[in-house]
């Protein structure tokens, strides 16, 4: 009986195994059929619990048996179902994904993780609901990220980490619960070990091929920024610090709270400087409030970094921020700020320069003189009565102080630049009967008003498609405006005609001819009589173009037109009245000649490069037409031969040097000696800043008060830029000794057309001892 029981038990066990095996076979068939149905796009099949529970194992078995293509199709469908509109189906899809991820992580099948990671990225991008199983799948996402980074699969990990970053930072809008979950994942992935690995890779990558590492460090958020900042603070490698400072700003506003916390701890100056640099690189102007207090930092290098930050942030607030900095930073930094602000310009800059100059006695001795020199150079850009008064005050204060002869000389030179500009501004130009300017705002407004009225009339024809009548109306108005000497309106109508009908070329050309004829006839007969000889030298087009480039100025008797020593490169055509030419002889003003209508003044200054050596004064009511150098340069583009014709004609009026000689007036304070020595020169910029480059020249003469040397300059325009510039000259005086003397260029004369040889004449700030002059002369003789 016992034997029968055992046999019965074995038979039952076998039967159970057979049944279980049959069940497994049937289950496998059901799962296989369900998988096939799912592969065909029937997502409803996922409502079957048996399929959801076993689908992951089925896909894993396909991968394990080498059927990767079949597995890929199912994974594709699983990704699609995880992004369908039905929340329940999404939950079941994510459950299946989670099961599969668990199996692959257990086996550390890195090859299979990559496609799964992509599916999870797509799902995270789509999902808006905190579905069932979210915490579990998030934990697995964290494990995937850590594993990929640990195995240095940076490119593969990047897409997963960027979606986490976008969600937790709010770039992708999700609910707070989802954002909180992803933020926690981001923090957990950013372990010290992972960050150390990433930073080492970043710093070792010489050619920066691993851009994904850069990105990942940014995508790991706040903890990564803290780690990078600590690394920056404690790094001894300049190269590494540079690379870290280049990377941290990429994190953008994520880095800001970390930087704020660091600054609160009152770190060393170099850490503050680095943080200010990072803030500037982030590029958000609203962050300036973080760095503004450091304009008064005790370390000048931190102050400089704040100024750099202002410039890099740029924007509409840059100028007021620089103006604030000008009053707060160290005097050494004010030197470059004065130059920068002068180049920006504006009334507020001029006012700030005036205020700063008024505080000059408080400047530090180390930079006092240079700062005053920079302000003087800057004021030349602001022709106002207040600037002139301040410069006169400087001249009066320092002219008798041997220690500050340079300041007095530069202030005087600045006055000689400003005062002609002030006279120009004070001229009440009558723009009516005698001359009108195309860019005059009043003329522009008047022409625009007329055009609006014409446009209303023309629009009615254009609206009904009668282009011919519209064009005829425009042409008629254009001719009428030209006959009335309203050339601005006429030219606007001519351009409008071409705009409406590009085929009306003959009418446009004829309108242009009529405008030019009327312009020519608008030149008064009196003007043509006075300047008839000049008119004969030019074509009608050239003379007309020059005439309309002239500026009319009027002076009363005894008014100064130009003063001796001033820098004014204008050419003066005397139309009416009489002008006296005077030169200085000691403390006396000597009359040289009376000029009358038809004479031209300023030839030497206009065609050469020189300050004025005489004074012009009105001896009656005077009307003068004035041609500026920049206006002639513009005319040259359309009339290339104009300057040479004008220069040929004007040479007979270049009489000032002869007049001075005949008057027996030696304008030189000290005798000048001819020499021939090679010297080195350093040209300072218009604000008195020293350059790094020197150039050689051959000294041709010297006196106690100045020197001259010859050089070759590429063109006349470059030569004109030298006038009024400061220069430092180094002269070898023998026995290994060198003399350095500073001065200002007062003349540049053109000597040889082919070789472009020029002689440069310098007025020294500090007079040389006669013994030094003679030593140089003797050195030349040897």
C-alpha cells in the first residue's frame, strides 16, 4: 500500500508538472500573440494584466536570443503607447518599461540601456500627469544616469540629463510634484564622485572635443555649480581657473544663488573678481546690482573687474553706470574711464568731467598729472563755455609752475582747439536767401510737409491705376520746386518718381538736369563776379558742388575770426568786408595786411598741417564762406579732381610766411640750430595715453623750445592726425646717455610728393638748457 501511495504521489506530481508546463506554453503563446497584436499598434491589449506583467520579460528574451530587430519594434510601440492620450494606458506602458529597465540594470546591459533611455526621454518630455509608478521609474532613471556617467558614456547620458534639467528648471512646464521629483534625481546624480569625474574629464580635454561633458556639468544644476566654484577657488592652475570661469556662466541664472551665497561669506579679492567676471559672462544686466557695491572695493583689481562687467553687460544703462564708476573707483582706473566716456559723449559726460576736474586737488599724487591730462584731452570733444573757462583756469593756475608746464601747455592747446569750435557754434547762419543746407532740420521738416500734401494728391491717381498721371504730377511738382530753389523737395520728388515708376528714366534724368541747372543759377551774380577766376578753373558741376558745401559766417568789426596758435583746418573765402592779418611780436600784436573780397585765407592750414601762426580780425562787417576739410573729403568722392584744382588756385593766397618775414617778426623765442641725428619717438594718443610702438625719424633742427624731424607718412590724411598730438622723443646725447623730452606737434609739412616726406615740428613742454642744446648740436657735427 505504501508503494501504491508513493506511485500515486509521483503520478500526481508529474501530472502537475505537465499541466504547469502546458500552462506555461499556453501563457507563452498568449503573450506572443498579445505582443504581436501590440506590435501591430493595438495599445488596448495592454489592459491585459498578463501581457503588461510579462511583456518586459518577452522583450528581454528577444534581446538575449539575438532578435534585436524584433525587440526594437516592440520598444518603439512601447514608447508610442507611453505617450498616448489615455492615462491608464500610459501607466501600464510605463509599468512595462520599468520592469524591462529593472532587468537590464540587473544585468548591466549597457547596449540595451541606450534605446531605453531615449524612450524615457520622450516620455518625460510628453508626460504632464503624476501617474502611478512615477517614483519607481524616476529611481531607475537616476540609476541609468549614474551608470552611464560612471562608465563614461557621456554622449549617451546627455539627452537624459538635459530633459531632467529642462523640467526641474521650468524650461519645460510640468506640475510642481514632477519638477520636485526630477530636481531630486538631478541632485542625486550629481554626487561628488560623478562631479569629480566630469570635471577631470573637462580639464584634461585639451582640444575640448568632449562638448557633452561641458553640457552635462551645466545640466547637473546647482550642486555642479557649487562644486565648480569650489574647484575654481582652490585651483593653483591658471589654465584650469580660466576653463572653469568659462564654464560656470553657461549655467546661467542657476548659478546666481550660488554666487550670491559665496559673496556673502566675504571671500578673498581674487574670488570676488572671478565671481564678477562670471556674472558679466552670464550677460544678464539685471544682475549688476550684485557687483555695483564692489566699485568701492579696497582692491583696485576688483574695481577694474566691475568696470569690465559694466562694459560687457552693455545696454542702455552702461553710460550712467560708467559715470557712477568714474566718481567711485581708484584714480588709476579713472584714467581709462575718462577716455572711454569721452568717446561715448553727451552732456552728462561733459558735466561729470567738469565735476571731476574740480576735485583735482584730491587726486592721488601718483596719477594726478596724468588724470588731469586725460580730462583736458577729453574736454576738446565738448565745445562749451564752461569747458573753456575751466581750461583757462588751468592755464592760469599752472603756467608759472615749473612742475606742471605740461598741464598748462595742454590746457592752452585744448583752448586753441575749442575756441574756434565755439565761434562756429555762435555763428548765426542765415539759411534763407544766400545758402540752405540739405540736412537743416527746418528745411527737412518743410520739405516733408510739402511731400505729405503731394502724396495725398498722387495717391488718388495710384489708387485707380492711373500711373501715367501720377508720374506727370510728380514731375511737374519736382520742376516747380526746383524753379523755386527748393532743391531738397525737388530731389525728394525726383526719387519718388523713380520709386513709383522705375521705367520713367528719361523723366528722372531730365528732372535731375533741371535741378542742377537751377542750383547753378541760384549762385548769385555777385558771388560769380568775386570768384569768377576760381569758377574758370572748375567745371560747373564742381563749382556748384563746392558752393553748396560752403558754410556762411558773418562777423562784426573787431570780431576775431581765427586766433594765432589755434587749430582750425578751414578755408575762408572772403565775400564782403575787410579782414586784417596780425602776428605777435613779443607782447605786441603787429598788423600785416588787409584782405578784401575775393581773397582766400587759411591756405597753409587747409592744405598743409599746421596751427595758425597769425590772427584774423574783421575790420568791418564781414561775410565769409567757409569750407571744412571733411566737407572737401566728401566732395572728392564725386569730383576726384576738385582738391587739386582748388589747391592750385589757392597757392597765390599763401602769403602769410612772406608777410611775417617782411615785417621782421621772428616768431621763435629761441634760436634754432640745424642738426642731423636719428631719434626715437613715441606718439601718445589724443588723450595722452602712451603707446607701445616707437618710430624713428631724422632730427633736422633743435632749439631750447622745440625740435623738428623728418619722417615718411603713407598719406596726407594720416599726417593731419598728428597735429596737436603729444609726443615723447628720445635723443642719444653721447656717452651712453639719452635725453627724453615731451612736447606737442604744432606743424606737419609736406615736402616730397613721390616719397611722401614730411617734417614734423614739436613744441616742448619744458625748455631745454642751452648747454644741452649745444651738446646735441655738437653730437650732430661729429
